[in-house]
């Protein structure tokens, strides 16, 4: 089946630094990738939709200058948390939508746990 | 806006028994997809079952089946012969073509030995 990877799986950083999270579709091309955030014991909340070759679309309340998304190729999208603060600590999950498939074939990455000290 | 509601924050079931998790959603669309995802402690989202709204027949996957009531906008998940490995968070989700998933708040399922 289709596989989506995320790197790193977990990261600890100091407040004020930037952290980059990669989301890769390993065996298919993804025209669209989604970035979610999940706080403990809560559901997944969409942060932004990333389309290859165009600017990401951010959900209301998500700071686009803080959460930079780059979908530079059909297999890679990156989320950069700039000037991270402790409140940015969370679990970040991406999902990828194959270009030629129906909507139901979105595949989730394993997630990245971010801890900002 | 579409919303998904799961009214049971926590459920428990005895091993080998059957449990039903509830899900309701709100949409004005007629063509959409519904899913149940399982999130174990590893936090990897695992697809359990999916249902196309245009199909009247309820989806089944081995021990997992759904009761899809389109008019009532209800999509419950039945787990038969519950196993210890079924213990996890279960999320109901709704999606339109090409758009992101809208997830419910989740139900934490415990399986008692």
C-alpha cells in the first residue's frame, strides 16, 4: 500500500529556534498534502492544505508566517515552525492525496512530536 | 461548514464482546465519504473502514461494520469479537472530494480482558 513518511518522528528544540518537518510520499505522487495538529487527547485539526507548486491554503487562526509550508515536489511537503515557542509543542501529522486517485485514498504519515523548551 | 460529532468520549467492552461507536455529521452535500480511523498509542492513523455516501449497502471489513443512515446523518461503527488490540482512539471523519478530512472529537475504546 501507499506509504507516507515524516521526519523527524520527534524533535526537541529551544524556544526561539525554527524546526522543519518533512512529509514524503514514498511510492506515489501527491498533488495535495494536508497538515494537521493534534493536542493531547484531542482530535486532529487541519492547519493547512499544501498543493504542489502553489502557495498553501491556511485555516483560519493559523499564522502562515509562523508555520511555513513548502510543497516543492510531488513527493515532498515541508512544514517549518519558525521561532517556536512552548505553546507550539504538539503532534503534527501530514496526509497525502494521490493525484490520480479518488478522495478516499488519503494516506497519513506517522506524525512528528514537537517539544519546545 | 461540515461538523462531525462523536457523543461517547469513552467506551469499554469486554474481550470477545461487541461494541458500537456512534457518529453523526452535518452536511448539505449529497456526495461524500465517511471513514472510521483508529489511532493506537503509536498515534499512527489507521484506516478501519470507509463508506461512500452514494452506496446504500453498509460497508464491512472483517470484524468491523458500519450502520450508515444517510437521512439521519448517522454513521456508527460496530466492532464484533473485540480484541485487546482494538483498544485505541477511534475517529469518525467526513470528506468531500479533494478536500481535507473533518474529524470528530474521538472515542477512546478500552477492551477489558
